[in-house]
C-alpha cells in the first residue's frame, strides 16, 4: 500500500508539472526512448513449498508450510523503439537479488534437521529477467502520454547460494534454480519536460516461476517450488533520440 501511495503521489506531481509545460514535439515512428528508472521488485509469492526425499528416497514429502521471497530495489534500464507514433516495442534490462525463506519446518527427525517455529533462509540468488513488451501509447502528441504493454519474460537465475544461517542446508551445498518463461503486462505514463526529456512512472506484473534443486544436504535431497510473480514499481527519467 505504501508503494502504491508513493507511486500515486509521483503521478500527481508529474501531472502538475505537465500542466504548466508548453506543448512539445510528438513521438514519431523511428524514435528511440531510453529510460532510467529506480524500481522495486516486489514478489507476490503466496504459494510454494519445501520438499525432501529423506523420508523415502526418490519420493518427495513436504517439510515446510510455505515459501516467501524478499523484495529488492534496483536501477533499471529500458529501451523503446517506436514503430508508429502509437505503437512501440520495449526491452527491459536489469537484475535483482532475493532471499527465499522456508517457514515452519515440521519434523526434527529428518536426518537431524532442526525444528524451528519461525523461518529459515533457504536460497540467496540473483535474478536476470529480460522482458520484451509491445506497447500502445494513447496520446503521442500530448504532454501526458499514458501507455499499456504486454509481452514475454525470460527469467534466468544465477549465483545461487545457500545462506550461512540456513537451518535446512549447509553453506556450500549444491543448489540450482530452473529458468522460466512467462508473460508480462505493464501500465505507465510519460510526462514531457521538453522536446526530448520526460518523467516516467511505470508498474509491471511479471509471471515468474521456478523450481530449486539441492543435492546431498543434511535433510537429503531438497526441492523448492515457488511462484515469484512480482509487481515491479518504477519511477525515472527518459530521453528521446
């Protein structure tokens, strides 16, 4: 709620700036729009479990009551090519870092796995989610230029590690997160500052899923299923070329 409030205030401020601005040049076919944003990647992970095969090798059983992932605030670069004054294609670049937590592991008899009533860090990982979106710009010749977009996302997980404070695996255990494909949607607003520079506010939803695999931990082989599905809130400055 706090993030949504801050974004709304930013949009109101941008609208106030545009009201006193003089008319500026419209977007044209062939324009390149380059935006630099500060974004908050906020996973919407209300599902996910931690499983082990320690009870019966080859057959996984749940030892956790849920998986959550922390948010991260990062710089982001995106580039839009305008096919026509209304239609553009945007490529989003940037990476974030996240910690996956397992909650309320149930059984202390699983190969010495400790029981805990809170949560335990399971995975630290970096996430590279290049996303390609087809955008429609509603008012390319206005000072206020709202747009929507839809497209595809490829998520690559790298530099996966077991945190040193993990209760379910040891630091140095082998862990790998599967890459994934998913859809993405967005809505945003460009507010002209002059002919070339503009303020931008943007929100995206990205369909992002993964499965993590641990080998030979103190709790046997572990598997983590999680749907990250983040909302990405961003504000920044752009320039037309």
